[in-house]
């Protein structure tokens, strides 16, 4: 039987409606959640992401300001801007769009953000708090993934969860969030010896490799919940890391690409910015 398709777009819209109501509530109390985005250079994908973030802020009623800086901007100028935004009371969340041009130290910029305004959850303080299970800003994509899993009704407690990918922005935090919810978590990466051995055991399979269609139906446990984080452009078409056509015949539930995890990432950013405004 074909899997249930997890409609990330519809779920994101539903959450954004609820967030708009929260923003209206905050505004009635005199607080307008504000998000500042810093974009350096002309990376076309980054420009699209930033435009989408701006539009999403408008949709739910957040104040947003986008600082579009030329490629030639120095690291000092970016750090000065972050320091200004850290002090600005109407800005509750600050996001530096990655990747930054090579001459700018990404780590230095992230660490310059006040952790209480770090709505991407990339500052080491938030990373550390996530690790020890303290209140923090959870990175947006992993947070969106958990939301999708929970909304499919898939039990996480006691489940075998396999995460393919160990990046700081997706693989590691999503593994941590699953573990906090009492899944038994296995993390696979490029040196994993027998990837299929692990993926076939997964009740919950999260794939964040950045390699098109590597996970095929025969690598999936029948009935598993499969979350495909990958975004790959193949012949001008966006495809995931999972071979959707074969996987959909085996999985119990699966996210499409596009329209699965993607819309959730921005939604979770808005959620974090609203949380930051609540203080
Ligand atoms: P990274 O490139 O930082 O990490 C990829 C991970 O996959 C690494 O840990 C790597 O292992 C592992 N990997 C690569 N090849 C294999 C393999 N053959 N077998 C097993 N593991 C492998 O990517 P990100 O985590 O940043 O992103 C992953 C994908 O998700 C990308 O397609 C990206 O575009 C997408 N993405 C989508 C988002 C969304 O909103 N939908 C947001 C963020 C990312 P190793 O560590 O050993 O190198």
C-alpha cells in the first residue's frame, strides 16, 4: 500500500495561522516581534531564502528588516551590524544567512549574536543548552522535522530512529531531539559501513545527506515514517535524498520534496522569533 504523503506545506500553513494569532495577541500587549536578517553577497539561493523569510514575516505580522550587504563587505562591518542589532530593542531575533562569502568568518559572526536573539539556534550557547535538554532556541529544520513526525501520529518514544547525516544544522540536532523524546537513535554518515543495514531497521528514518535519491525503497522498513530533508537540483528539478517513487511503496508515511520539510523550516523560524519577543 502506498504511504501517506506528509503535506509539509499544509501543516506549515496551519501553524502559521496559529502564529499569526499569537502575534496579534502580542501586538495587543504592545509587543511587535521583530526579526533582522543579514544577507551578504549575491548567492541566488540565499537571496530566494531571504525573500521567502521576509514574505513569511509579513504573512504572520512580524516586523522584519533585511540588511542586504554587498559581497565586498568586511567581517568587521558585519560584526558591527550584529552588535547594533543586539542592542536594538525592537529586534528580537537576528539571523545571518549562510553561507557567508569566504573572507568572512562564519563562526565569528554566529558567536557575535546575542544568544537570546539567536533564532537560528546556531550559537554555541543554544547548541549546548539543546544538548543538556535546557530551554533554548532549537534549530529550525530539526524542529520542523519533529513537528512533522509528531503530527503524523508516529510514536517517537521507544522507536528505532535512524538519522542519515551528522551536520551541525540538521543531523546532530535532530538526533538529539529524537533522543530527548526517548527514541533509540542511530546516526549514519559517509563512513558508515552498511547504510542499508541501519536504514532498514528504522521506524523513523530522517535523511539529510544532500545526495539525490540514495535511499531507495529496498532500504526502508515497511511502514516506516520517512522524512526527506535533502534538496538537490537534478536536471532543473528539485529532488530529495530519498528515491520517492520506490520509497512511497514501502513507507508508512513520507515527506515529498519539495513541499515536505522545506516549508516547515521558515515556520519554525517565525515560531522562534515570536518566542524571543515573549522573552
Ligand atoms: P551537509 O553536507 O552538511 O551534511 C551531509 C551529511 O550527510 C554529512 O554528515 C555526511 O557525512 C552525510 N553523507 C554524505 N554522503 C553520505 C553517504 N553516502 N552515506 C551516508 N552519509 C552521507 O548537509 P546538511 O545537513 O546541511 O544538509 C543535508 C541536505 O538537507 C542538503 O540537501 C540540504 O540542501 C538539505 N537541507 C534542507 C533544509 C530544508 O529546509 N529543507 C535545511 C537544511 C538543509 P560526513 O559527516 O561523514 O561527511
